[in-house]
C-alpha cells in the first residue's frame, strides 16, 4: 500500500486496557491485576541531474527510493520572510538539492551585533538595575494564574474528586482506600503509575505514617511533584545548526507547535529555518508557511506529494549555508500502529544525518492531552521506533485528562520541553514542574 494512502487512514487509538479484577477485596484486586516541515537569485539556474548534485547521498539506496518509487525531483521553493526594505521579490525554483545565493535575512534576525545581543541579556551589567522585583513578581503571578486557569478542568476532575473524598472527619479504612484507588485509576495518571502511588499509600497507612486524609493529600502532591521534577530539564541548544525533528500522530498540533517554537527562538535572537516535510496532509505546507511569515523566518518547501526525506535533506543543507542556529522539520502525522509509516520516519531521520552528521539533535514528540492514557502508548511506540529525546504536551487547557503527563513522565523518563495551555504563543510555555503541581493542586 502506498504512503499517500496510508497517511490518509484515520488515527485509530489503541484501546485502553482496563485492569482485570482478581479475587475479592482491595488487596486481591490490587495485586491480582496485570501491571502493563530565495530571495531573488540570478535570473535562472541551469537544472542539473539530482544524481550529480548528491553523490554522497547516492550511497544510500533508501534515500533514492521511498517504498519502491524514485526520489522526487520537483523544483524546490525557498520562501523568505518579507523585509521592510524595498527589494525585488521573485520566487526561484531550483533542483531539490541546490540552494542559490543567500538572500537578505529578516532585520530582526541579523541586524543585531553580538554586542547588542549581549546587551539585551538579562544578566548584562547595564541591565542589572532595570529589572524591578515587584514587576517580576506580578508577571510571575500572571503566568501562574494562566497556568492555573489552563489546568482548571484537570484540577476539577482529579484534585476536586480527591477533596470530595477527603472532606470531613474520615478515617482511612478499607472502604476509603477502595474509593481512592478508583479515583487514581480514572484520573488518567496511567495504570502503572496509579498502582505504584496506591501501593505506597497502602504501605504508609499500614505503618500508621498516614493517619488522616489531609496528610494523604500532601503525600500525593509531593509524590506527583517528584515524578514531574524528573522530567524537568534545561534545553541546551549546543549545536549550530541545531536540528529538531518533530513527530506525532495526526491532529496533536505539531505544525502549530513548530510555528510557536520558531517565534520563541526568534525572540531569543536565533536564526531559524523551517522545513515543510509534511507533504502528505492537505494544506500542511500552507499552514506552516503562514507560521513562517508570522515568525519572519525562511521556509523550505515543495509541492504536496514530494519526497519528505528530500525536503528534510535540503532544509538542513540550506540552514548550514545560511549559518542558521535552529532548524525545525515538520513531518507528516503518523499512526503509531502502522509499521511502514514509522519506517518512513526512520528514513527521514537517517537522511538528515547524511546532510549533517549527528542530526537530528532533538526528536521532539508532540502529544495531545485530550487522548488521555493513549498518549502513554503513543510515546512508548514512538520512543521504541525513533528514539524520542523531548516531549511537548499540548491542549492541556481543553481537557480533564491532563493527569496523563504524570504517567508519561513516570514511565518514559523523557524531558518535557514545553506544555500548551492555550492558543496564543504565550500559552506555549517552558515546563516547570513546581508551578505545574502547585497549579494542579490549587496552591501557590
């Protein structure tokens, strides 16, 4: 079956396994269950054969063919962001592996000198007295308030249900623990994580270390904070160009996330190049082009149906010639249960390594919180096939299943780079485990 047809298939979620009940009673039920994507160039450029331009790539048979068909040789379109200075604007169509003269870069990317960039840094001596502590506190409170609002549905579903259980003068008896067990299992923390937390609670209750519901609530908050803190890691952009390959199933928000990341990196004075390697989904290239215009960064693209590996290869080569800091490659949505589609991602990954040894430096998996515990399955399968190095959890503001981030962090131990709590660029924010837990449990 062709790749084009396969990518149109609906994303079939893997059904969530419901734990079986073993023998009667809490302990029996507990332990009886099974744990589980130029500017004006000289008038025209003579087209040359692709084989003459990429001799090194010819060594790899898989780069020249995708599922038995030859590498696409459609003309490459390198689209530059508009600049305020009056310049002639023409499109240049080049062979897939050829990049013409570099055009004038956006003013907001190249107009800054190293000294000017350093002067903008928060820790620059001239700026030390500018920052006002009170202003910073208000800004932080504002960000926390947005995070708290974004997690409102998850907090109501998870913490709100817990508080209803803990309300009043109750003893931690067998009936209480059974209700707690059910809340944990239905909170989308993941079956393994829920049982591990419940086992710890059960042990502490038996040793009389948890004597009342208030202590139990504090214990859960602390344990969840510990799990999430293990997924909090600084993202070092230590290569140039630093190549990011984004992956994920259809509809999780990969293209939107790429556009927001491009804006974030541009504000950090980094030169960014986007690659539209999602050549299968209708309007995917156009959608990424809109984001490239917003962020004022160049985008490398071809027509729909072109070889995505060729687009990825050329994007990396173009970024090298432009001396870009960051390259972000968009890829088509993949059903994590389809082997041949996952193999295509492996091919794109190998081809980028041929354009730049060591690339991609980051394999960024985008997950949709709305999928609940299925996000754990997606992360596991993508990690096994590709090797995920970072996560982005999107749409946390539109679901009550945000607790799944705890299960993903607990089972995969992969750094969470960003979380999405809204539609605006400001709503894609760096993951802070402490703020997340405090917002989730409604504490500052």
